[in-house]
C-alpha cells in the first residue's frame, strides 16, 4: 500500500500537481521544487507573497550538493549528525525553480525523517517543496484534522492520514550557515 501511495503522489507531482502530505514535523503542501508553475500554485494556495521563501525536503544529505553551489565546510560534520528535524539555510541555491530562490540566493533544506517522505523524494528523484498546510498568517495545523477545507480542496492529491508517523507536530528548528565555520540558530 505504501508503494501505491508513493506512486500516485509522484505521478501527480511529475504532472505539475500539488500534494498534501505528512512530513516529520507538520502536514505540508508540496510539489516538485524544480517546477516553477507548481511552486507558484503553492504560493497561491497559501495566499503567500512569493518574496517569502519556502523550504525543500531531500531524502538524504548526499544530495544537498546538487542544489547548493558549495557546501559550507561545517555542514559536512553538522548536518549528518542532526537527530531532530532541522532545516538548514545554505548560500548559493541552484537547480531549483527560480521562484523557490529568494533574493539573497539562499535555500532552506531539510533532510526528511518521515519514511513516506523519504520514499516519495527518492521515487521523484528531485527535491520536494515543504510548507505548512495553512493559509499564510494562520496557525500551522498540528494534525490532519486541523487542515482547513480550503487547503484540502486546493491540492491535487491528499496522502492518506495513516502515512503520518510524526509525534512532534511542530515546525523544525532552523539553522543558517554564515560561512564555512559559523552558523546561527534562526528558530529553536
């Protein structure tokens, strides 16, 4: 059943669609992060300004260099040893939809911990946009039941609630790399 759901969600994203899916933190709205029109749809669904950045999920750290020009040296030690959901902001984003990259050229990337997400990203072979399943400015839903009908009706595919294995239900910690050796905590 897991493989069937992954296959359906991947087909939707390959066709430029938007999905509602569980992550290792909160439920997210996602799409192929290299598809500019799909990314634009997420901004529309969330009623969010395109100047506000969103993060991408990858299935493993080894794929990060495909989407950043150069990994800060400290990232090689820090990221693979991170145990709790943590989003890292890297300089020099590349190979993503132009509207995924903010004016400062950075990109926020988290390595997915949810088994469904990992399989989804692996099958798609590309990063997936991850943004909380809410209208911008309203509280992020902690559970599937808190996701509004507006959001559920706006997406092309909803992954069944049974694929959620999160017990945290809160946004990830955010760390920004300042240079090769320094970082700052943006959100604990």
